[in-house]
């Protein structure tokens, strides 16, 4: 079974600008991978190559075992661009109908109804795109990406315009999709969101992967915090496995222990550490 | 394919392209009728000098219909350009194209569908205006062209070639730049055509040659000139000679050579557009 998305040695140069400098990344079936990185890191470029909008300068990208951009690859994917627009005069239902036809989906009105419901746009079925707020358009964009039940979903900042409730809706939706075996690559600047929902995370910086792994792997231990009658004490560098010994020592020394907490860095801290202050 | 053709048509409807073109056309045809009405009223009173054998009705009819054909070509080109000028770059800049391109339909078919849709609309439009102008000249002046159908088809072909050029332009140029470029090409073609007439009147070899080169480089112009030539194909003598000198004088390069070249040219432009589009980053 080939990976849902596999890129290796991917290089993209726009003239003198190197957007990607040799990236390797894999997303397996049913896996949700978050792609993080500062502005200009190359996240969108990577996704555009994967969906065949942009041609790589060097390296390979394959989607569902087919070369990115090929017919077989395009049949397998659903894509939401970072900057997209639907014709203003189309209604939500018509946008989905257009994409059903283009994707060869035979889901019919039932599929369209279900998708609009998934993104909480059931009431806006007959509303024209030009009369929708940016967040509604983005939710419609997500529904569009799901037309035809794609095996691989590539979402470029799908929640950038959404309110907190909308983000939660999308998060639950992504979890449901993962449960159905859909592979998802998610570009985002919302670290907490990525941390909540992604199985694995890759951090891009200047076109290179500087960190990759599960959120737990990336979030290294930062110490153990113990609250005793002598006050709050932080033992830096200690991990979870050190906690029982540290508590036993305090008890043996006659202290009253009220609480123990293993400190781990958040994804945000890992991110800031890897990326430094970089943004462009 | 059908989906994309429909998509293109809906876009044009929405952008009020058809509305603008339709109103302009009605204004033009109305004006054209008025002008013809007065021209043929006056022509009836003109008697050329005894020794000049000019059929003034034929002359006026061919001249007026030539003017009508020029307007048909011009309006057809305007429609073609506005239907196609932003199909690739313009839509890509606005983010309209990307969601469509990643779908299985593929780039070549997408471009082909947009071409077919625009070409079909332009063809129907050009034929309507062409026959409208013919009815006006025929109705007011009782003059009918020597060939009825072929010139119309040649005008359609000319506009279809411009449609293809505009689509090719839309792959490499932004919408505005493309619009300007296509109209400039169109203008250059017209100038070359006039140059040809002048060159033949003066019998200047250099001018004739450059006009001929331009006609082969921009075959839509050559087709238009050939169409003009056809409407007076059987008009001979001084009348025919005088018409040849005028701005609607018709082609010096004509016949099947240029027609076949025009077809090949269209295929080359379409192939080139598909090739460049296939390699373009969006
Ligand atoms: N069409 C283009 N022409 C030239 N340079 C480009 C083009 N597209 C992207 N770039 C450059 O490539 C680099 C990566 O851009 P990309 O859009 O992939 O970044 P990103 O990680 O998606 O950023 P953001 O978080 O702002 O969306 C940037 O330096 C950008 O300026
Ligand atoms: Mg981006």
C-alpha cells in the first residue's frame, strides 16, 4: 500500500528564490499531518506541488502512488487553496454541483446536503457566494474539497477565517475523516489546533524540515514541579520517570507533598525554539 | 467538458458581456441602417460622367457592405477578447482557476472547453451581425454581394483565430495586458491590410511584400481581406478596380493557400496554448 502522500528531495525555485530546499515528507492513510512554519517557509508551495498546480524543480511527489498532477493523482485528492474564490453568482449548492460534475461524483443532491451540513452551511444552501462572509466561503471551500470522497485531503490554512466555533467544527470533521481512513495534510499557523488534532507535525523553515514527529515526541520534558509545605519547587531537566523518586525523597525528608506535575513544552514552545524569530 | 463550457457561459452572462455586446450591436445595426438609407437615397441622384463606366449602386453597395463587414469583424473581436482575456492568468490571480484545475478534467480539456464555448458564441454572433448587415444593405440599396455564405464563414474563422490568440495570451499575460496585446495585434493586422491596398495602388514592391508577410503572420486579417474580395468576386471593370483601391478593397493574398494556412495556424496556436498552460505554475 503506497503512502497517501509521499514527497522526497523536493526542491522548488522561483527564479532566485528557493521556496523548497529538499523536503521529504510522508502522510499515510488515515493519518493527519500538520505542516507548520513561518510565513514564506514553503508550506503552500509544497501543497501546490502535491496537487499538481506547481511543477517541482527537482525531487518527486506522489499522491496515492501516482505522480503528483497525473490524472490518477487528481482523482484521489481534495484540495482547499490558501487563496481561492468561487464565482460570486453561484449558490453554495451550485458550487458543490459544479465540483461534483468535475470530480465525477455520483453523490447527487444527497451528498451536497450532507457536505453543507458537515460545515454548518445547511441554511445557506441557496445563498450566493458573493453574499457570504469570508468564513462561510472558507467553510464552503472545505465542503468543496470533500466532494467525491477523496482519499487524500490537502488543506492550506482551512480555518484562517473561521471563528472559534467554526474551527471546532472543522477539527471534529477532520477527526471523523481520519476515522474513515482519509489522509490529511493540514497547513496551519494555529499551533494549538494542530496540537489538538494532528497525529504528526512537520515544521518547515526556509524550505527545509527542521523538526518532525508526533506532538508528544516534539514536546520534550521541561522538568517536574512539586508543591510541598515548603512551597513550589521546580526540578529542571527531570522527566516523568523521575517523579516517584523525587516525591519519595521529599516525603523521606519529612515534607508534606500536595501536588506533582510533569512539565512538558507546548508545541508553541517547540515551534518558537526551532523557528527562532523567523518570519518573512 | 460541457460543465466547463456552461461555466464559461455563465461567467460571461454574469459579467454582462452579452448585455453590453447586444446593446452595442443594436446601436450599430440601427446606425448602419440609417447611413445606408441616406447613402442609397443620394446614390440614386448621382449620375457619373458619361465616359466613366461606374455602376454607382454596386459601388455604394459593396462599399457599405464592406464597412458592415469591418464592423462585424470588430464587434466579433471585441466579444472574443472579452470572453477569453482572463481565462487563465486572470482567473488564476483571483483564485478561481485553482479549484478547477486540480480536478480530473485536466488543463488541456479545460482550456479546450473554454475555447469551444467562446468560439461557438462568437461564431453565432458574427454570423448574426454579418447577415444583419447584409439584409440592411440589401433592403435599403437592393444590392447583394456576389458571394453570400463564404465571406461570412471567413469572418467567423477570423474571429475564431483571434479567440485562440486571446486564449494563448491569457496563459502568459495578465488579463489587462492580454486585452491590450490582442487589440494591438488586431490593429496591426488592419494597418497591414490597408498598407496592402496602398502598396498595390502605388505598385510599391516593398510595401506589398511587408503587407503580404503581415497577412501570413496574422491570417485573421488575410481571411477578412479574402472575405471582402469575395463580395465583389464577379464585379469587373472600373467599378471593381475602384473598389480594390478603397479601404474595403479586399485581398491580394487569397485562395486556398491562406485558408489552409489559417487552419494550421489555429491548430498551432491552440497546441501552443495547451503546451504552455500545461507547464505553467498556478
Ligand atoms: N509564484 C511565486 N513566484 C515567486 N516566488 C514565490 C511564488 N510563490 C511563492 N514564492 C516564494 O516562495 C517562498 C515560499 O512561499 P509559500 O507561499 O510556499 O510560503 P508559506 O509557507 O505558504 O507562507 P504563508 O505562511 O505566508 O502562507 C516565499 O519566499 C515566497 O515569496
Ligand atoms: Mg501559505
